[in-house]
């Protein structure tokens, strides 16, 4: 089998397309979920009581927002 030579231009096109796809992926918003979805989640089972108090009914949250709320609460000072 003969080897094909790949031109530098072709390589640059592929690299440019990859960079554009990566940039577009960064623009995709994270999914958001309701308070009830987080309370029902197995992943947040250990924090259900905390989430019940911290999250507002009728508002949607992303996983990163909820994780940040949990971290901030757990790192808070005891009064």
C-alpha cells in the first residue's frame, strides 16, 4: 500500500476546524434542573436536607451552581 502525503494546508484546515469545534463546545450552556430534580438525585442524596433549605422552589440550577452552594455552605463559619 502506498502512503499518502498530507499537505501542510490540509493539516492546518483540520486544526482550525478542531479549534472552532472546541470553541463552540465551550459556548454550550450547562443544563439546569429544578430543586425537585436535585432532591430526587442519587448524586445529591447525602445533601438533601441542605438542598431543601438552600435551593428556591421554582428556580432552576446547574450542577456547578449547586455544587458551589454546597461548598460555600459547608465552608461557612459556625456562629
